[in-house]
C-alpha cells in the first residue's frame, strides 16, 4: 500500500524537474537550429533573438496575436502608401523585430541551408510562424502565410520537377507533401528559370513577393531599391510564364498596384502601355489624376479606357489584330481630338481595391476621396466606342484573312487589307510598284492587263480558280492603290478567267459604292451588245463606237458609273464571248426592257453597214435568251431598215444597206425548217459553258458528329461564353474543350475558310461566320 502512495510523488518530481529540463534543452536546440540555417551577408548584424537590417530596419512584421485581421485601408499621399490614421490618432511606431519563432525575410545574397538545400537567391520568408492576414479557413490550416518555409516541417528528397496532388490551385507550403516541399526547395535553390517547373512552385514564391510588397512595404520595411528589385523579379517571372494565363493575370494586377504605390520608383516601358487586369487600378488612378487636373486624355489612356470599360467588349478583329487595332485607334483618336479629350470631373470619389493572389492576405483598399472616378462615366466613353467600332469594321477583312490556316501578318495579301493609316513601308513599296505597272497598262493598252501579271505584282502565285476570296482580294488591292477594276463582281455580275485579263482604270475620288438601277440595265445591254459585236469574231470600230455612245450619252448615269461601264465594255470586247448566266440575268427584266435591248441588238448588228447570215443566227439566239420569239428577228431588221431610210432617205445610217435576198432566203429557211435549224445550231455551235457559282472552298470533308454538332448548336446562340460554362457543356457531351473547339473550327474552315470560335480565355463566337455557315 505504501508503494502505491509513492507513485504520485514520483510523477510530481518528474514533471517539475526532469521534463522541464528536457523542454529547455529542446528549445535551445531549436534556437540553435534556427540560428544556423541562414548566414546573413554584410548588410545584416545578428544579435541574440534579433536580426536587424542595417539598410531598412528589419524585414518582417511584428507578430501581434490580438490584432484583428481587418480589410487594410490606405490613403495615397504623394503617390506613396501611408497608413490611414484619424486626426487624433498618434502615428504608428516601428518595433524592433524579435523572432525566436517568428519568420524573417531572406534577401538575395544570403546563404540559407534548409534541409540539405543551399539557397542563395533570397526573396522568401523562412521560420516557424508568419501570421496570415486572411480570415479564410483551410483544412489543416496552421495559421501561417502560404509562402512561409516552415523549417520544422519534414521533407523527402526527390529529383527533377516533382509535383503531386498536394500542389493544388491555391498552394501553401505547409499543405505540401514532404516530397513536394523538397521539390519546391530545389526550385528555390536553382536559377528559378525553368519554364517546365510546376507553376504551383512559382505561385508559392509569388505569394511571398506579394506579402513583402503589401505588408512589409506598407510598414516601411522595403526601401526603393528593394522595391524596384521586386518589380523586376515579377517582370522576369512574367516572361518565364508568358503562356500561363492565370499567372499573367495575377502578376499584372500586382504590377498594377506597385505602379500606384510608388510610380516615381517603378514604371513600365512606354511601348507596353497599360497592362490589362480585372481591377485596372493604375489606369483608374492615372485617369482620375488626368481628369482632376483638367488635362486632355492621351491616346494610350483612351485606348485603355475602351478595353477596361465593363459595358463594351472588343470584337474578334480587335482581339485577333490587337497591335493593328491599337495603332489605328490611336491614330484616329488623335485625328479627331488632337491632344486628347477633355473630361469634366464627376463627384464620385475614387476607391481602388486590390484582391491579392495569396489566400492568406486580405484585400487592400486604396482610398483617395479628393480624386474623382471618371472611369464610370458613360458620355465620354461613347465617343471612344464609336472610334473603336469603325476601327473594328475596317480591320474585318484583315482579321478574316489572318484567321485562315497558313497565313501570316507579313503576307502581301494580309498587308494590303490593312487600312491606309497603318500601312507598313513594305506595303507602300509594293503599292508603288503596282501603280507603275497599272499606269503603263492604262496608257498603252486602255487598262487591259494580264491577270497573271496582276498576281505577280501581289507577290502571289496565280490561283487555279477565281473564287470569292480571290475576287475580294483583287477589289481591295486595286482600291487601295487608287484604281478600279473590271470586271468587278460587286457591280458587273461577272469575274475573269484565271488566266484571262482585267481592265484597270484610275478611280475617281468618289468611288462607286451602290450602282443605280440604270447602271444595272446598261451593264446588261453592254453584255448583249458585246455578244452581238463578237458574233463574227471581229469588232468593227463602228460597233465599238455605238456601244461606247450608249454609255457616254446616257443622261442618268453618273460619271463614276460611266467610268466603270467603259472599263467593263473594254473587258467584254477583249474576252472570249460566252453566254454563261445570260438567260438568268434577263429574268428580272420587264417585257418592255427586253424589247428595248432587242432593238439595241439590231442597231449593233447593223452598225457596220452589213449583216451576215451568222449574225442573223446569233441574233436569234440572243432573242431566245431574252425570252423573245426568234422569228421576230427578220421583221425587226425590216422595221429597222425602214426607219433608217425614213430618217435619212438619201444616205442610210453608216452606209448600211440591207441585202434583201439574204434576208428573204434566211426567212424562208426559218419558216420551212425552224426546228431543224435549231437542232443544227445545237449540234454545230455547242452552247457556251454555263456560269456556275464556285464556292469559296472545296466541298467539306470534315463533318461534325452528334456531340460536336450539339456543342456548335449551343455556342451559336450568343457571341461570348464563360469558359467554365463551355467546359461543363463539353463534359456533358463527353468532349474535351480544346479538342472540341479545334474540331468545330476545322469544320468551319472546310465550309467558309475561316474559324468560327476563338479561345481567348473566354470563348468568343464569330456571329458573321455563323451567318455564313447557316447560309
């Protein structure tokens, strides 16, 4: 019994003396470990329990257990962040940092030995405790900052760029597996320049940079030299991970806030303009200062305003041709507003809020009540939207070209589609050479030019067929060079043969845009008349003169329309005669208009003062195309002869004299064997090939299966989709997003030679392509 009474006595002695001694030894061992893992450089002096930076008095924030983690609030004074204090609040005093357990910031050049990893690059926090600044809770949350390298946590040696599932979307050093911690320490010990390294490692590192800038910088522990070094380090990481959209966004936002905090210390190259971020802090601050000082908004800032404005989305040409759109927008903005638009300050005060990438940091509010917030105004931005819309429209053809496979902005066909204001020097030189060649053809051959030579002056191989894209390119090119072309499919309802000819002419300043109804009627009459003149394979000067006067003496046609029709007449008279599509073009004519064209054909046939049987037969064929009775040809010739004799009884027009025997013989043959002659004509004079509309691309070989078709049917309902929504829809259909977009775009290429979907973070659908695909 006495022995049982001694047991409590031994327990009391153990806890009071032996365990306390072991705890003290353990604490001393930990302190010794802590003092051994970092070797400071000459800028640091070490004292017991304290590390002091001789340059800027410390590197971490004092640990304050009872301090509430509220939203940080700042005011901006002389472009620097200072703590917000009330009128009666005394200024906050800096405290000497003591961290037996608290973490410290390691600068480049310090040598740190952490679990057999020697790290000299700095830019990270190391220790046991670094209180997080966020209220967000996590499973197994140790309450420390996400970037802190806690030396007490175990690591397991690994090789290469190791990563596992512990490196999640919001990675934390404390939540990593021992092997993944070792992988991160290996990355820190390296040059940190391998783009193949897990991006989660870069984000943990980035969280430390973010805390150093926002927390330590706010407390005055980051001097300008270090601030600039941190800025440069973030720019370096952006280059390293240029293909990672998430890092590009988060890093751009931190750069944005650094520019607001210390614009006299850091800046971006002038060519880079404003970085596009979701929060646009620097842009809004710059705009507020500009408006408050009644200064004009410069072109670069106006362009940023358009991009940041939440109620306006840039269309496909502006996104695909970003550099060209920016140049064109700024050029037209300066042309319209000179030095810039003057905006009247509004009364809404400026409030800027930054949401850190790190989950262990609170949002930061930058309050500047003395500045307006003009970024929310609608009236001035509507003027900018008008400029943006016109630029987008003028880049449409250029954008469509670049959307095709195998194209480049340096292609001659791409360059000539650019608006004149932003033409490159090489494009100007190309146009100059073309103008010299075109003027030579105009002066020596009435503008008649070889189509093969035309393509050569564009630096292109002559195409096998002239489809829609080739005709559009020809039209845009000659218009840019200051010329017109015939045939022009927009006006003449015709196109040249691949190895044929075109007619170039100097286009007036006011180019033809929408031809009149009279233009269309005369154009059709010219085609019929040229067919008649070419019936005997020899165009007489008198026939040509009659056709020319039909254009020149028309009082309804404008000068621009006459110039186009004159070129069209030259092309028709110098191209092989054909009747492709001729009958279809007469279907919209009234009976009276058909009769007028028939009378015109009779006058052309008789213009040279003679008419051969072959010409009579050709007249009958043309009458048939007009939907008139072929038998009416002889009576119309008699009537024309009589009218000419009555008009001029002594001298028939142009010396014309109708051989009555030829006409009588032809009329007799027509009455006796009309059906036989029709058969003979069909056999001996095979009809010209019909004009078949050639599609812009080959028949589709790519077809959409049911899943891809359903996805396409969903996407075509609107022009912009959230990426997560489309990803979810693809998952429902058993598709992968990137592969599905590629499949649909391949199908679209086969149909209309252009992609229909653009994956640019969010999913954009080109509604103009949808209209083409839907017919």
